[in-house]
C-alpha cells in the first residue's frame, strides 16, 4: 500500500532547541485513545502548547506566528521514550514533512520513516547553526534533497550530507512500504517455518 | 578479515538468536526477522487491524499472537463497565478485533489479564532463544530470559500481524557488566537507574545490550526483568541476559512452557545460549556493585538519577546548550541544583508498572511495611502487574499487610505509569514511583516523578519524604 512520497522540500523552520524531547511531550498518553491515525496534530506538544484551561501558552513556538514551515528542528536525542507511532502521526498530521535533529531515538526514527516523515540527522554544530540562523532571522529556509541526501541552510549556502538506509530511501521516494516488501517474500517465510 | 576468520570468531548471544531467526537477508536491505510471539494491547493495535482490513488480509499466524488489555483499564471495579467512554471504546475494539481475527485475548475479567510484559513471563510464553515484539517500548523486559525482545510502532505491529516477520537492521552489540556485592537495601532497580545515570538516556541508542557479570547472575528472574525492562531508557533497542539455571527453574512448569520431551529438547538448546568467550562487542561498560547506592531521579528523563545521599548536580558543570534543558527540567520539578534530594516531601507513592509490579516486588514491600504505617498526607497506590500477581498477593495475605499500613491494593494495569486511565498524579504533586519514566506529564499533566525502587518507594511512604532506605533496615 502506498504511503506518502518524499523527494525534495524547501521550507521555513519551526525550532525547538530542547534536548531529549520524548514522545510523551510530542503526544501525551491521554490523547492516545483514538482508533484511527488522523487528528493527532491537534494535540501535538499539547502540554507545552496549552495550559490546564486549554488556553494557548504564549511563548511556545507553535503558538508564535513568527515561525512557520514544514520542517521541525529539535534538540539532541529527539523522540526518545515510548514507541508510540502516534508521535510521528501527530507531527505529520500537524503539517511537518521533515524533522531535523543531531540525534534521533531508534524507534521514533523508524516510525517516522514508516509514515513518510523524513528524519534528517545533522551534526551538533550544524544543528546549532540552524538554531542561530532561525532565531536571528525567522524567515530562514532550509532545503532538504532526499535524492542527493543533502540539507542546506539557504541563507548561507552551508550544506551537510545526511545518511539514510538505501532501502528506506527508495520506499520514501516511491511511496511503497515494508509490508508490500515482506508480503512479496511470503514463500520464504513459510519455508522458514518448516525448518 | 576474510570470511573464514569471521566464521571461526565467537558469537554473541544476541547474534546467535538473531541468526536463528533470519528468514532472508539481502544486500542493502534490512533483514527479514521471524517473530516467535507477538504481544498486542488495546492502544497500539486498532490502526494496525484497520490496515489489515484495508489490505484485505488476515492475521498470518493468529496462534502466535497474544492480546491483553492493560494500558487504558481502570484499576478499581474492573468487574463493571469502563466509565470513560474513549477508553471503553478502545478496549471493546480490541475484543472485537481479536474475535474477528482469531486471536487469544486475556481481557478484563480473565484470570490471566495483566500488563503485557508481566503476563508473558508468568504464563511461560516468554522463553530463552525466542523473538518477541510488541507495540510497547518496554518489550525489552522479556530479554531477561535470554530472548530478543523489543518495542515496535503501529506500522510494524501491522507488519508482524500480516507476515509474522519484521524488517530490521541488525543493531550493534553492547555489553554491560556489573560485578561485586550489592549494599544492603540496593537491588535491581538501583542497578539499572545507576547504569542509565552513568551512560545517559541516549547512551545505548543503536545498540542491543547484554547484561553480564556476577551481580547480574545473582539476581532473580524478577530482578533481571527489572533490569532488561529499562534498557530502552538508555535508548537501547533492547537488553538481554544469558539464561541459566535460575531462568530454567522459573520457566519450568508454567502454563505454556514446554512439557515432557519438548522440555528436554528445549532445555538442551537453551544451554547453548551464551556469548562465546571470544565474541566481540562494539562497546563494553563495566561497573562495580559496591558503588551503587539506593537511586532516585530528580529530573525529567531517566538518565537524571543520583544516589539518594547525593546532591542534585550543579548546573555549572554543563555546557551552555545542555544547561538550557537542565534548567528547564529542574524548573519543571520545582527543585534547586546543588541541593540534597533526601528529605524532599512527597505526596504520592506508586508501586506498580511492568518494571516493578511482580510478586517479588510486592512481597518485598509488604515485608518492609509490616507493622508500619504510611505518613498521613501521602496517598499510596499498589497496582499489581497481573491478575495472577493480585491473586497470589491475596493468597499470601499481603493485601492485609498493605491495608493495615494504609496502602491501597488495586487491580492490575499500567495505571499511573502513564496516566492514561484515571490514576493520575495531580499537577504540581510529587510522586515517588517504581515505574520507568519521569518525563514531564508522564503520570498526569504537570505531575512530578521521582523514579526509585520498591523499597525506596515504601520507605518514602512511611516517612512522607525522600528517605535513604539504608537507614530504615
Ligand atoms: S506499565 Fe508502563 S511502561 Fe509498562 S507497558 Fe504499561 S505503560 Fe508501558
């Protein structure tokens, strides 16, 4: 079954320089009661975004019109904690296509890739450059090219290459998923079971 | 290194099990890994079942899939319909899905119901040498039996339902050794909190960990499960411990454990499951048991832990970038850097979760609090990991001990570990918790969590503040 495809993006940036952003922050457990994949964007970063009376908390970046775009940039060790795929759904549902950090937790990275959300891991130095550029000029844009595996800070032209598993890259570009691939190997699975 | 040399090199336990489960491997692709048992629960499965429906395919091996309701269930009055509507719908959906796809469900009211990582081992479903996955990151618990077990996302839950396999990149291998004699009052939970505090909440990312050393070997299965459970809190994919006589004795005779000839055959295989002496790990850490004090966390990730007699670290020792996150964490917790944590008042005590809700944990707590009473303004919840644990506790009279001390013994579920049901810690309140995560809002919006061992939690319940258990035993 086809998932979202991804090839290239040029967009503004939403920066959250906090380290160790865990999936409980991205989407708190009490919002995991839905039985479909849609609608989680409304509760993305819920407790950072709204106070206990459901009023927007001023100062949090998602409540601040200064920053907008389809690229979320977070501090080191992004997506640690719970394996809830709802975290990737929430980020994607909110409208992000790319998450950039200097380090991603394993399960989050896998979940993102399975949902057409591209995790781009950059060096800590490049990450800090992005934060500095965006806070200095919120209209700063990044360019992410999946084919070439590059991310570029357009204001300065500085660029870095990022890694991605070649199989996963092909899946993203062509919009096919793991299940299609494993299902095409079902005879091998049945053979294995007879061993 | 040529192929011959690689062949003759020793193998890690992890690689032995992984290799035995590879269905197919292809250059540039992740391995197709066979999964022996798939555990599912109400929260991360509904979208996966929907996916199967959309594809028009069945669950490939329903007999190798085991379901329970745990994350979202109330821990009082489980015999009555669930009051909260969305929770009820999710649990009903699981029941309906399991019936439609032919999956055994240990739902509410079933004598085997409980937290998925507690029931697998106690039913003898979890065994050495096998592979387990579940849409829950603490699936690593099952590694205590010398198995490969790890958490997956919902797309992968669908993948395993559809094919009984998972596309997986082989992780790197890490060995963590702990040797020596533990201090009195220090146990498995302190060991793992100590390890995470040393290597950080991201120190294990990309690795699968094998825990070794004589301290680890001396632990009961319950203790080993506590250790493996928290592997994910250092970012590791999972953790495992080579099986030995303690493992075999635990598994033998359990409901779904192999019997008769099948047992003998299984046992002979299990005895081959250890890392060869010359096996190579990508990273090795070594710790001394004597260095480990009763641990407690002060921050908002499990790596932010200290010995209970230590001070909260001085912010000045971190880089500017790190200070930002560090100060945010302390502010959330309402704590000051460079001050002691011992003596800090607490409001709630939560003894439960897949980390510490097994019968041994409850026995340990009961033995300590016998003849004592909880402090007046402290609320104490004891939530057993499963129906079987609850029944065993009642049989041993532990419920009476809890009652006399002012502790409430509730019914099984994840409860305040993630605050999905009604068991939430109110905003601003402090909870000393035997669970595994102290993230912001984990136990309820704006709740504040101190992670610790069951004994440390019980000690705090009695004194009403963070207390060094060594002073009370
Ligand atoms: S007890 Fe907590 S950590 Fe364990 S399975 Fe339940 S929610 Fe996850």
